């Protein structure tokens, strides 16, 4: 599939895409060639992959989430002897707990629940509307959050039961 994708890029005639694809293949080849040298470096690899590589990718206009994902995959592939599927499976297992869903929920509530929210007022200032007008479309959502919070506070086994 990779070969077909590369052939389609070359056939499209876009010179810049062809150069980028060639550079990507060359970087992967260099990484695989240098893998035996990288393994003994130990913690220096963290600096190499998660500072230098991520910074280079971000400066190359790669979105930061994708840059960290590529750096993580490169680190796992090039510096560990453990199979990639095992490491990725363990990472997935660690990130799939329901309790981790509460963090973005509380951040979102904190950003948009006036009068305490710090995100509502700058958003209204940027869009040049009065904060009272900006809150009207969110009232249904805030009401649903309030009801859910009251239910969870009144019946705590709902949230605690998800842990076990």
C-alpha cells in the first residue's frame, strides 16, 4: 500500500509532494540504519525524539499532536526491542480509563460556565458581542451540565461504579 501511495504521488506530478515523500522515506531509512546506535544512548533519546524531533516537526508546520505522535512512534520503533504492538497496546490500556474523561469535562465546564469561566469573556470580546448575548445559546448546555452534576452528587455510586 505504501508503494502504491508513493507511485501515485510521483504520478501526480507535484514536485513538492514528491520531494517531501522522498525526504520522508530517506528519514525513515536513516532512522532504521541508526537504530543500533540509538539504543545504547538511554535517556538521551528522550531529548533527541521529544525535543529535537518534535521541534523540527512543529517548525515544519506539522500539527503538534501529530508531531508528538510521530515522535512517540519513532521512539518506540527505533530505541526499544519490545514489539511496537505490545507498547502501543499498553499505552492504549493506560489511556482508556473512564476517570480520564473527567479532566476534559471539568476543563470545558471551567472555561465556559459564567461567571467563573475565563474563556467566555475573551470569546465574546473577540466576536464583538455582549457576554449576555453569548451566553443565551449555551444555556441549554449549562442546564444539562448542572442536572448531571446534581445527579452525580446525589447518587455517587454512578461515578464510583465506573471505576471498578
